[in-house]
C-alpha cells in the first residue's frame, strides 16, 4: 500500500474527496501512484488562498522571486534522472526524452528567475507640456493553469515560472492522466520559500476542478494547453464570466513537413522520423503530414520504411528504446480508428500500424506510415495525436507550399531542402507560428516564443520574454509635477 499523494492548498498538503490512479502505459499492472482528487469546494479554497496571497506576492521584491525560481530550477536539474524516470513511467515517453523534458523544466525556471530581475518600466515625456508619463507592468492576479498530459512537467513549468516571476499567484490543475510529475514539481515549488497560498496544486477532472477555475470570478486569467475542443469551452467560459478573464490557448496541430527534390535524403528521413514518431507522435508539434515532391518521393518512402523497421517500440524505461507506448487505451483506440479511416479513405498503409506484444502488458503500437494520401482525407486534416503520418505527393514546391498551408491549424511547419531560395520562401510564406528548415517540427528553444496561429493558438505567446504579455497588464501613469 502506498500513501495517497495530496493536494497543496493554502500552504498545506490536504486530502481529497476521491482518488485518481496513475497507471504506467508500458506496463498496465504497474501503479505509479494514487493521488487525492480535489472537489469543487477545495478548488474554491485554493482560489481563495491564491487571492489572499496575491497582494503581498505582487509587491515582493524581484530578488525574492529570483531566489525562489532559482531554487526550484536547481532542485529540478539536480534530480533530473529520477524525475525523468517518473515522467517516462507515467506518460510513456522514453527515458532519455523524459530526462530531457525535466531538464527543460529546470532551464525554464532558471530563465524566469533572471526575467524577474529584468522587469523595468518606461518613462517618457507626455505630449502635454510639463507632464511625465510612465509605463509599468503589474501582475494579473490569480492565474488558473490547465495542462495536458503529453508534457507533464515542461508545460506546467512554462506556465508556472512566468506566472510567479511577474508576481501572480497560481492554481494549477494538471491532466488527471499524469499527476506524478505535477506532484513532484509542486513539492519542489513548496520548498522554494514562497509564502503560503502563492502556489496551489489541485488534481482532479477538467469537468470539476477545471470548470470551477473557469467559473470563479476571483480567477483573473486562464492559461490552457490541450485540445481544440476543450480550448473552445475555455474561451467561451472566460468571455462569459464576470469580470471577463484573460486567456491564452495552445491547442492542436496537423503540422506539415515539406520534402523537396533537392533535400538531403538522410537528413529528410531523420527529420521526418523524429518529427512524426518520437514521443510516440504525441506532440502538438508532431509532423503528421509529409508533403513530398515527385522527384524524391519513391526514394523517400523506401528509406522511411527501412528506417521505421529499425526502430524499437518497447517499455519506455528500457535502454535503447526509440518509441514508448501510447499513453492509454482511449488514445490507442483513437490511433487505431484513424488507421482504419485512412485505409477506408484509400490511402495505402505502407508500413506499421500493428499492435505489438511486449514482455509487459502495455499500449504498444508500431509507427504507421501512409502513402498515396491526399490532403482532403481525414488522416490529413484531423489531429490523430499518435505515431501515424501520411505522405502526400506534390508536383513541385509551389504545390507543396499550398498543401502545407491548406489546414485549419498553424502551429509548426518544416521544410527539408538544400536550396536557400526555397528555404527563405517557405519561412516567409508558411502560415504557422514556428518554421523549421532541415529540422524536426518538434524541438524548440525555451528563450524564444512558442505558439501558433489559425486554429492552433489563441492569445499571447508563451515562453521567452514574450510570456510577460500574458502574465502582466500594463499601467499608464501620468504625473503633473505641480
Ligand atoms: P484535453 O483533453 O483538451 O485536456 C487538457 C486539459 O483540459 C486537461 O487538464 C483536462 O482535464 C482539462 N479539461 C478537460 N475538459 C475541461 C473543461 N470542461 N473545463 C476545464 N478543463 C477541462 O487535451 P489532452 O488530451 O490532455 O492533450 C492533448 C491535446 O493537447 C492535443 O490536442 C495536443 O495537440 C494539445 N497540446 C497542445 C500543445 C500546444 O502548445 N499547442 C502542447 C501540448 C499538447 P482532464 O484531467 O480531465 O483530462
Ligand atoms: Mg499514467
């Protein structure tokens, strides 16, 4: 019997009103842990605690915020192997991917520790004689955070770190599927010296805990990452609440990777395999549409199939594994449903797509590669969120660019080419928030903005200095010196 891990509300660890079980997708007999579920009343308590803690934290010195964020960063980084193992065990990405994600979370806290020291206002002359005008940034207040399961520590980090950095207080609702990393991160945050109520953890379902955050008038802003479907509900609730809430939404993708005739074949295959299948394809930035021009098409498809044969799909914690399991049964069902839809639509399943048996019972799926797909098929239009990609043939660069942009999403895009002309043109004309040349669509830096356009994102960008647009509000002050 292991202890049920608690929620953190108003500076105390508290029991919940139910339990959520965290299962290892590499071995469904392995219970990672049990976590207390918060209910509506406890979520309201967390909001009240965050509200009460806000005035003092908003006025705290940049040094105090630097010290807290820096301490959090140092502990995360010093424990990255252990936390990476927990992450890989609960979510199913491979151990090196898990450790990498934890390290990323540590780096993000270090970045925002520094940002706390860099928040300086502006002062200028008024257009009216004798007056000064000053611009300062102030925190928003209580910020609710609703996060998805696929990056259980990095996404919470890139919301919580800037929120605390700029003087906000936080109520954090992680995805119910992966409470382990969220709990470990929260423990580290509670040891950083921040006052009670500044940070609160409430594990629970979207419909109870999430909805309470959305409905509550004392929550000033909501930062959300997840599906488009939930994102729309969040937007609606934030606009209808009184007062209206500020919100930012990072949502799905159907990211294109264009491969041109002049691409280096080896580079293109590595970029496509990484972008489409690593982290089991469960990345919002995954390239699930591979748009390939005529001259390289057949060679590319053959090389992809060859490369996919060499990938090992197995327990996320085993050494040398390239692809871990799908996160849970319902995501696996969705992946299999889309593989069937692709076949029914007339695309050719060129490789993979089979369920795999391994030593332990887990959700193992062979990466699936479709060919002879077109951009009107559902497998090319809808986010699958699994290790499934479709090759779409294009006559030339112009057609590839048009197909690339013909999507309701706009998160990341990529091109493999050795031509400066096409690389430059694509960077300028691709309708996405992040463009990669000869690099996987997934894989970004933490000191620059992250986000998309069209149906993928709404509101201010996350990460880098741009994060302050969301976590602060600007005040314009005029002084008549008398
Ligand atoms: P999801 O189902 O939309 O859930 C995201 C979060 O919203 C979870 O914490 C969920 O709670 C919560 N939620 C659900 N219904 C809610 C409601 N009515 N009110 C308030 N909160 C609610 O997404 P997911 O399946 O976890 O994650 C996969 C999706 O995330 C994909 O579409 C992927 O593309 C997207 N994603 C986007 C980015 C990006 O930056 N653009 C990054 C990563 C992932 P539960 O605990 O109950 O599930
Ligand atoms: Mg799990």
